[in-house]
C-alpha cells in the first residue's frame, strides 16, 4: 500500500533513500510516487539525476544485482520513468497557483 499523508510520504522517501524500505514496498506505484515527489521538489532534470542515484543505491542495499558494465550504458531511470517524470513536470508547469516544494 502506498503512503497517503504527507508524513507517510516523507517517511517512505526517507526509507527508500536510506535503503531500509522493504523490497515488497518498492512497487511500480512506489517508483512513480517517488519520481513525482522528486519532480515536484527538485524539478525535472534534478529529479532524473536523484532517481538514478537513489534507485541504484536502493537496489544495492536490498541485495539487488550491481549493474554490469553493459547495463550501466542503459539509461537509468528507464525511458518509461523519465516519461512519467516529464508528465509530472509538464503538469507542474501548468498548475496554478504554483505548488509548494516537497521537502
């Protein structure tokens, strides 16, 4: 189940960033929620960089495979993740009044 309140979302993001979020909670929805929070608080470009860093760290923390050299050349986050982050960024640009930054 995804977090709903601001406090729950903050705790969720912290656990993800620290690598303590249980693997079963890192779902597709969780990935989208995290990316949306990053876009909201950091902007699109910085959000992509933050997701790239944090997903790699999280995967290593929970025992995921460390990418081989060939895998490192593949874009991370995935094109699908970047597409969703772009959608959130576009929505953010058209939202009035301006959204309050996350964190």
